[in-house]
């Protein structure tokens, strides 16, 4: 479909009920992510926890990468009591409550009770957050009435998600500098009430409900056919739809965000080690970083309409590589002006890469298997990076005796950028194959 064939959305289209609901649900999805990720690393380093321990604790976010293992149950089962809201909304509400309580538990535990207890609480936040994401992503895809509306809902989701990241990896630093980390985590646990309110106000996607109800009637989950369909059906449908290139698609998605994931645990420790204060980092993230994010979301939403999904994805991936490598400058330029520009450019690149990847993965799903297929795809894109990032602290520690700590950080971020190149090569091959088929369909 050409760009001219797409509906021209006006500003009022972004203010309809479903887009505003998606905005709030995106906020609910994004809020816990940094609180068990980069912000968690900042908290730990601020408490003088070793880099190697910070790297290993970052593995709690591996839960996001294996959520496809329990996603079939969200396609086939209702939540007791809360299931009255509908299948998607029932799961959302339950997970939002668990996230809120688990964030408060992290605050109460703190580092003084040992990293083991704190890590378990963080793991519970990550598990509930990943499960919430399964339900929200399914609601987003199934609620869309057209590909263009899917883009509109995806933009709303991304704006909400990025606003939550601003709150949880920037503004929280300013708050924590005033009231401490534990009180900040309690406050953010209470903010999950915004997502819960959106869940109660949302409408269940009826077409998907009918498809899932028909499948449950013909293939009950606890029958042999039903269990096979719940587990294998989404994979079979995916490979039937995409044929031999399905494996290449999965590999390209797996490698796409390696620069962002692998570098993640070392940003906050580097800020501490170069002497940037929490308040300074928070202010820069909330100003220059915010400008970069929302410019990136706008460009990321526009590029697929203008260029097509894969070309937009290639541009987003290339920008992400450059954005990651720019952080190699930070150890040598301690002034906030340079840091501000780098953060703005990197946030712009990450936003473009993120929204184009979400749009690409959403286009690959099949109605009735939405939750499982999208969970599989979003797990695939995160699995490699979230495993490898656990070694990030060890890599920097290993280079430090040879190069010094600041040089080690610089080499690390350059390396993190370069590991994104193979994904671009694979997406380029897929795009050339698609164009050959269009030219010579026989």
C-alpha cells in the first residue's frame, strides 16, 4: 500500500477513547521496565554494589524474553473473578495489582536485607510486567480495525510507554535524590493505579473474543487437540504464513536490538563513575532526552508509511548503532552540554528503532493467536540481548586493568554498537527477496 492510500489522521483522531486508553496502557507497560532495569542498576551502584553483581542482577529481565512460554494460557484462559472484565482486561488488571505490590516490596526490602531478597522481588515485578505486556500487546493488535489504526494505536502505546520511561529512568532520579530510593519505589508502585483505571475503562476486542471462543469450543484447552493447538498452533500458523524465510525473520529480530540491550546495564554505573549527579542526569533525561524520544516516535511512526516497514526498520537499526556508539564520548567529555546532545540523539535513535520494530512485528501476527505470536516475537527480539547483558559488567571489569576504567567504557560502547550490524544485513536480504518476488512473482 502506498503512502497516498493511507488515511490522513487529524489531531482529534489521537484523542479518541481507544487511543487515549492505549496511551495509559502504554504508560502502565513502560513504568516497571526501567525499575528492574537501568534504574535498578543506578540504585545498586548508588549503594556501592559491585559491577559484576549489577550485571548478574540484570538477568531478572530475562523473564521478558521467555514470556512466550506462558502466553498460550493468556490466549485460552480467563482470570478468576477479574475474568468478568474479559480475557485481555482480566489479565491486565491482575498483573497491574501484582506489579504495584511487588514494587512496594522492593522498596521495603532494599539492599540492607541482602541482594537475594531484593532480586526475588525484582523478578516478581519483571514476571508480572512481562505478563501484562502479553495482554496489552494482544489488546492493541486485536482492537485495531485496520492497519492504519494499528499504527495509530501503536503510536499511542509508544508515547505512553516512553512517558513512563521518562518517569522511571529520569524523573525518579530527581525524586530519589530528595526522598531516597525506597520511598521513590513506593511512589511508583502507587502510579500503577493509572494503568488499572485504563484497564477498567477499556473495551474488550469483540472480534478476537469470538475467534478465541470458537477455538475453545472446537478445541478445548485441556483436550489433546486443544493443548496442541495452544502450544503449537501459533508456531504452525506463523511458519505457514512466512514459509522458509520465517527463520531468517526470527534471527534478524533477535539480533536487532542487541546494541540497546547489551549496553543497558552499564549506562548508570558509567554516569556514577564519571561524576554525573542523579539530579543532573534526571534533568537531562527529562529535557533533552524527552525531546529526542518524541521526535523519534514521530519519525518512527512516519517512516513505515513513507518507505514501507523493512526500509524503515533498516534506518532505525542504523540510527540505533550510531546512538549507542556515541556514548564512547561520555568518559572523555564530562560536561553536561555534550552529554545532553548525546542523550538526545541516542533517545531519538532508540525511539525510531523501537516503534518501527513494534510495527513490523505486529504485522506478522494472526488473529486468534495474537498474544502468543506477539509474545514469541517480542521474546525473540529480547532473548539474546538480555542474556548477553548479564556479562556487561564483567566485560568492563576485564578491560579496566589493561585500558583503565574510562577507556574500558568507551571500547565497550563502541563494541555494543557494532553488534547490531548483522541484523541489518539480514533485514536487507529479506527486503531484497521481497522485492524480487514482487517483480517476478512466478
